[in-house]
C-alpha cells in the first residue's frame, strides 16, 4: 500500500507526537526498574534522559534523588530533593533524604542546620522521624510511634521506622546500627512499595 506525501507526512507527525508523550514514561519506568534491580547508575541515566526530554518533570522526580544517593552523588541528590520540595512541601521523607545527602557530602551538623522544616505529614511515624533528624527526638520514640495499628498497617509502620533509622545511623557513620535497622526494614518487615523496595536495594548495594 502506498501513502500520498501529505498523508505520510501526517502519519509521521502524529507518530512523532505520540513518541514524545510515551518516551518520558518509558524512561521513567526504566529508571524505576533499574533502581529496583539495585543499579542506581543506570537508574540515574534513565531519569536524566527523561529530564532532557521533559525538563518540567524534574521537580517531581524524587525517585532520581534516591538513585543519586546510592551512586554517591550527594550534591546532586541534595539539589534534587531541594527542587522536589517546591512541589511537595509536606513530606518528611524528602527532608530526611535531603538530610542524609548533606550529611554525607558535608557533615551531620551541616545537615541539621539545613534540615527542611515540614508541617502536615500525619503519616506514622513521620513526626518522630523528623524530630530525630532534627536532633530533638530519639530512636526509641520512632520505634514506639511505629507500634500503631495492626496487620499490614503495623508492618508498614515498622518498615518505615527501620528504614529511616537505618538511613539516619548511616548518616551518623554508625554502620552496625544502620545495618541492623535496614535489614529489619528489608526482611523482617518487608513491603513491596517503593520505599520498602528501597530498603531491599540498600541492603544489596551495601552488600549486607
């Protein structure tokens, strides 16, 4: 079958527009899949290609910040979490990841000074996690707050508690405590959502 020139041009134009819409989504899925496979460098590469195609997407890509952390590019991770804060102002997790990037790049003291203030995150145990990172809370308070609910809710709260305790102690340079908490998040209270998978990725990347 032959197309007339005008029809062929129209088909090519429509196809190009469809590719422009789907390619960023494909790159996003590639970035996520690579992260899930504990390949943070490949994950960052996919997210960077996405941003090159759709720069306006960058503030939404907190997933890129996680991948950057595991590549050791803490400066770029910090910047990603700062830009994400402009579109997500009530997320303790963003403040926590920003903290650990600053702590690894500079110091815990610098991270505390730069800690992003958060209000309105009612998820358990995020209030206690933020207080811990601010130097006003404790490991015990986070764990106690997580003992709320039952069934999958309780398991999820414990997963989050141990994930952020693991990240916190890694930022402090306490590998023993970081490993203990992260293994609990990754195995004892494993969850199949993004952050639950993040704990499992952390264990793989660190060789635990």
